[in-house]
C-alpha cells in the first residue's frame, strides 16, 4: 500500500486489495469509506486479540506461515484470513473453538482496514499486512490454535496439510 501513487483513499485501498491481494474488496455502503469483501475463496478465523497474539507467536515459532491478520481495535478481536478448508462437520473442532471464543467466517462480509475513520469510532488495522494472495490453510491455523491453547486432540480427527 505504500507504493500506491494516487494517494491512500478507500478506492485506492480497494484497488490494492483486489490487484495485489486477490480480495474482491468493495466500499460498502458506497461512499461510506467502509471496505469489505465477501467470504468465499477466502475466509477468516476471528478470535480475541489476546489469543490472536499468542497464536501468531506460536505459528511464527513453529515455522508456520501466518498470512494476513486484521485487528478490530474497538472490540479487541483479530481475524486471520485463511483458505476456507476447515471441515464443517467436525463438532469437536467447532466445540473447542466455541469455548475459545473463535468464530469461523465462511459467509458474509469481512471488513478490512480503510484509511477513513469508521462510524462509531471503530477502526481496523493490519497486524500482518497482505502483500500477495497467500492465505494459510484454515486447518493449519485451527491446529495451531488447539496446540497453543493446550487442547489435546486425536491426530486422526482433522488431517492437516501444510501446503
């Protein structure tokens, strides 16, 4: 985003998010300055900021590529942008994540940082700025969440591929 020659505006951010990051970003509602993209080929794991910070450090220590992370300053929640490959039929994983206050975002709008102030004083900022289209596997991020919180799982419960 630092190399955008036509200024840092909601429109220029959307162009960056689309062309460089592969995120179909839009200003919604039009004219508001609020930037979103719809989950689909990219999803998110949203969690309390304290867990997000521990998870990020755990992933970095174990050589797991982190990918883009958005913080919502007002609610102290972090969203890890992921490939949406977390199984939706594993109730044990869902229950573990629920107890940790982690949400899997598979559908709907995912807000992104915008250079303009958001209504209500909320603001989003990048913890890990996207610089390309890379997103870590949601399965790998979930396994990292379980590992860094000490939740022991049967290794057969969710096959993890670090690709």
